[in-house]
């Protein structure tokens, strides 16, 4: 899959998704959070040109696309259970 196809998959499955729980589950994932932190830092250094995803490596995009596909199809209860577990720990 090309760099642009991976970006499109992430945008379609997450950014354009109307369900806020899907977005929250995706962005709270540890790997996604770590990658996004790096991308936001690079985006800031570049003077906010483009979007954060433009600064991802191909490998990072593959991980993000894989996670996007997983969370797109994940039941909402999965994220709700995660929130509940974290709130009582």
C-alpha cells in the first residue's frame, strides 16, 4: 500500500468517523499516542505546515493505519470498558 493510501485510510477510518468513542479509542492507544506526540512535535518545528500526519514515516503510517482499521471495527464497549478500568485503578 502506498504512503498516500495509508494516509487516506487513517483519515477515512478515524478523522472522518462520526463516532467520538472510536476517535477516543484510537488516540488513546499507547502506540498511536507515542507516534502522534512525535508527529505533533515535528509539525510544530515545521511551522505548522501541512498536517501532523504528513510528518509520519512509512512505518509509522503502517502502524497508524493498522490501528485505525482495528478501532474502526471495534465495538464501542471495548473503549467504555477501558475507561472504566482506568478510572478504578
